[in-house]
C-alpha cells in the first residue's frame, strides 16, 4: 500500500496483470493520494522469489509465486464462507454470493 509493508493480495494481482495501476484509484501511500507502484511490486516479488528459490531449490518464477499466494488467499476466502454457511447447514446453492471490499470483485468468481 506504498507504506513500506509486506506484499499484499492486491500486489499479487498487480504482479499477474489482473490489476493495472493506471486504472486503480490513487488511494495509497502515507497521504492516500498515490497510485499502486508496479515497479516496487516487481522488485519485492523478485526479492521474495529469490529467497524462496534459494531456500527450497524450487526454481519458481515471480508469477508462479504470486499465483501460489493468490491461490492460498482465495482458498482462505472460500473457507471463511464455508465456516459461516455450509458447516452451519445452509445450502449455498440457494444463495447469491455478494462481494464487497477492496479485493471482493477481484476474487468473487474464484471463490464461488
């Protein structure tokens, strides 16, 4: 979020080209007036990928790492829905999935 923190789900989407910073609102940075920074995202993924590959000898690309993190995030979102519906006896086929929040629209189809 342009505050020097760790990579986030939105960064995975930037890395994969699913979110294009030039079309995303300028709501990042300390004053909430900056765009997403694709260059910083790519640099952080390059560093993370090198670290993962060094420790695991996996030979993964930055895109594969981003896809992996995104898969985990989507699975966690789907599990949360299961926790409040299926595991409580509700038949989700009778309901509509409503998405909201920063990443809701980015992941609704994968979660469904």
